[in-house]
C-alpha cells in the first residue's frame, strides 16, 4: 500500500506542475498559476503523509501548507504591474 500511495503522490505532483504550467500559459499571470501548483503540492504532501505516518512526514506536510499560505498572501499583496 505504501508503494501505491508514494506513486500517487508523485503523480499528483506531476499533475500539479503540468496544471500550473497550463494555467500560466493561459493567463500569463503567476498569481493564477502559483495557487494551482501549491494546491497540488498540498494534496501530494497529504497523500505522502498517509503513506508514511511519521514526524518527518508531518513536518513536511505542515511546511508545504505554511509555504502555500505565505505564498498566497505574498502574491495577493504584490503590486500589479501594468502591461
């Protein structure tokens, strides 16, 4: 079961990179693509946490969630550049 969950976490991560790339290609705005990537990485971290319930996995999942929150606030607060 651990191997399946590890593979699923890898697939979710890859899907996140592809989806974030597509979101950026369509919108040309990092503020649209970054939340997509971070949501997928959060999902992959939680799947990985289900595969290996240890303090290290808990800390990694918490760090990904913290980075997601800080990045979301930073992107939302960043001044918009006119093009």
